[in-house]
């Protein structure tokens, strides 16, 4: 990997005299770049740059701004949105974007045949219609208070029907024709993604310093799993920016000449391990509660992440919109003695080898995690804590290009995951809807009451009703101990001082958003 970074630096240095080219380091790749078929942050990072959405989310994570829609209206009952599109938007191949492209994109997103794990984000759609070439009517069967926010996500990217049909199953794997500031050039899975400037782009939202075209002629997203190599890459200038900052090196990076570190806490990103609750061993609520009590999140945050993250005992940040404050005193915190007591009382007997068993079944759940330094540290730390109470967690790590597929199976008992959100409802609707099993509802949490409450929250017309509904869901899932929360992470970006200071964006954890404001200082 060091040789690869060196050669990249040589190309970069040689190219700067002719073109503005940068390398962005990241830890993992995506399984594909089809906006409707992946939930990975790695995909969103690139899709935001290669594509556009109807509306955009400002860096304050609250203001909805223009996207390919220059204006919109909503009916009094909140069920009909009418979007007026810009008339100057075009795809990378030069074809003009029209309302028919928007209609096709949304319909493919929600089509059951697409099997999108995030179709719910489009709302309960009755119809999407092209009123004319540049007007779209988006009709819901019920109000959805978060619709505009959800339409800013990469899953709402406007795609080209001809491109999808031409590439078939290889759409988002061998190519992608979008309307974003950058165009697909080359993807080598598990190695790098190269995107190049869309010269015609001139329709960025008003909150960007630069609304287009991009200042960078090309961007290489380079996969570097090793923390030390990423750190060296930043310090030596072999990369110009990364949000995959090793916490062990954070103070070193802050003190390094030529490096600037910026941070944002305007949204949330939480790491956790989940249980597939209908699998042997972890189907026992006593096991799940004991696991929660056995892990010391505060020590992990200090020992693994040097205090740069916040220990998590709740499934969403307690600062998130609609958090149920009634749960504050009920959260499971480190208490290994109580964990052992719970397992003893539940009939899990400690064996001579230090592993518990019950009715001939060893307490040895299989945990699927992502390969890479972050999840290696996390899972091995959790594994060590669990051994102290007689649980022999078996870790299986997979490269991200494979992991997403493995995590959609029923093969495992536990799994590691992290996710972005701006509110309790955003997180709960993603993971706890019955229809979202087996992915992203990897717990197989199938519950009619939860579904009814989530629907009530999503269609609520008052803040009080929404908070009440989501608060009840939070209580249900916390009481069932379906997750082991680990830590809440801020958005941290390390960049070269040769670049204008980046304003971190928190949308789905894609800190560089559309890349429009990436620019070398003059």
C-alpha cells in the first residue's frame, strides 16, 4: 500500500501544473454505486458527487435548499408536492434532464422488483407524475414530515433510464451517468474510484461557495484500510483530505505543519453491534441484556479512540430530536457482576473452558463485521469483554465489497454496523420497520406494534404526536436489548493547508458532500 500511495503522489505532483487533481483516502469501498441498492456511506460519498437530488440539505443539517428542483410547493394536507425543475440540468453524456427522469428515478426506487432497502425513505407514494417537461407532481397516500429531508439523500439521486437499461445488472458497477459535478471515470473495487469534472455543471445549491463547475478536474477516492498508512498519507501530503482520521493520530495531525483538522457535531453517527433475535443463543433476552452489561463503553472510548468519541448506551444520541428522556435512567451500563448473575439465573452454565452453555448449546455467537482497522479494534475489544462473562463471540470479518451481501443473509448471530441520522425517527424508520428485514433490519425485529408506531410518527402532523410515537418505539427496542450500542462519533476531517478550509457536511456521513467547494488556495 505504501508503494501505491507513493506512485499516486508522483502522479499528483506531476499533474498539478496542468490540472487540479486530488486524492481522498478512505477506509473501505462500497459494494456498488447504484443509489437504490446500497446503504453504504462509501457509496453515498461518491454518489453525491456524481449525481443530484430534487432538493439539497445545507451544512446546518436543517435548511432544505434547491437541487435539480428550483422551487416546490406542498398541499395543505401535506400529501402532494409539486416540484418545478431547472431547465439547464444535463447528464454527464450531455442529455438534458427532464421530469420524466425524475419520475423514472423515484418509481425505480420504490419498485418492489428493485428490492431497495431504503424504499421507505420515499414515503408512502401514490404516484409520481410528469405534469410537463419540467414539473413533477409527487403524491403521497399520507403526510410524511421528513419527505424533503429524505429526498436530499443519495438514495434520491436522479438517474438516467437509458444508462440503467444499457448496463443492466452492471449499473453502478461498470458505469453511472449522473447530473452531478463529477462523472464516472473508473472504478477498481477495493482499490480506487476515479471521477472527473462535469464541465457543464452550473446548478449547485446556493449554500455552496462555488455552484459549478467544480474546481477540481479529477478526484481519486483511494482505499487505504491501514490507519498508519492513512496518517502518513495526510502528514506527507500524499493525500489532500480524508474524513477517516485515526483517533490515535488526531493530536499528531493537529500539530503537523501543512495539516488542518476541522470538526462538526451537527448530526449524529453511532456505532453498535446488533443481535439477530430469532437465532439460537441471542434469541434469549437474558443473553442480550448480559452482553450489554458486560461491555465498558467508556473504557473503549478512551482506550481505542482516545476520548475523541462519546460512549453510547442508547441506540440514538440522547441529544437527537424525539429522544425519549424517560429512558435516561433505564439504559444498560457496565456491570459485569450483574451480567454474570443474569446468565446464571437464565440457566447458562459456565464450562471448564470458560464458556457458558445451556441444553448442550455453547454460548458462542458468530459476529459478522467489516474488515479494516476500525471494526477489528471494536470487535476484538467486545470479544474480550464477553469472554469475561463466558460468551465466546466468534468474529468473521469481510471486505466491504462482500460484507453488505453477507449482512443481508441469515447466517450470523451478531453484526457490527454504524449509521448516520439527524433524528430518532430517521434512525428508527431505517432499522426497525418489519418490511426492512433482512436488511437493514438485520435483527429480524418483526413487530406489528412497532410498525404502527413508526407509521404514526412518520405521518404525525404535530411535534408532540411524533415524539410520542417514536418515544414508544425507543422504549420497546431498548427494553428488548436488540442492540449493543458502542459510541457516538463526530465528523472529523483532516486536510492539507493547500486547500481552502473544508466546511464538513454531515449528510449520511459524507463529509465532503458534492465536492464543489474543494479548491486549492490561490
